[in-house]
């Protein structure tokens, strides 16, 4: 069973300027996050023995009421040719400013199947482009 944990952390609230655009920056993936769930390096290849795969980013200039969605998918070819969604989770943003964000996906009980995967982050605002990080498990 895949498990997903998502957290939006607000250590300090930086007030966003009215003319600033909300977005996602410094998106990184790793197999060993720091104590706050953030990745200090970026990795795109993981081992079948990794227990979790982490993704961290900075939410910039967000405002109360926005949402951030993380969708983890396997790119193995199912019969219909579309990616297989492993987990999807939406977090509510309850403050204004810029904040660290992290999510992770736990390995299934039988371990990670080898192959190609992706995780897509989306902010619920009209002008925000989704950020997709592709990765492989070997």
C-alpha cells in the first residue's frame, strides 16, 4: 500500500507583495530528507530498497485559501497508455507568504518496482504552471 504524507510548514511568514506571483521553486527529490522534511540535494534515480522518496519545494507568495496538489504516478504502460496514479493529495494553504513544503511516498510492502515515475505539484491558481519531476527506480 502506498502512503503519502504531505505537510506545509510555516516557520516564518514572509508577507507577499500584491504584485508578486505565487509559485513553486527549488523543487528537489531525495531519499533522505532533513529533520523538517526538506531535501538538501536533488536526485532522479532511486533504489528498490529505498523506504521513502521525498519531494520538497518552496511555496512562494501564496495566500490563504490556495491549495497545493501532489500527484505521484508510475509511467509503466497500463493497457490504456496513461500514467498510473499511485497517490494524490491536496493540502490547504492557511496563511499568506512563502513557506517550505514537503511530501513523500512510502514504498509498497513488496518494495519499489523498477521503472519510471513522476510527481507533479500544482497550485490552484490560474497562472501557475504545474511542476513535474521525473525519476526512476533501479
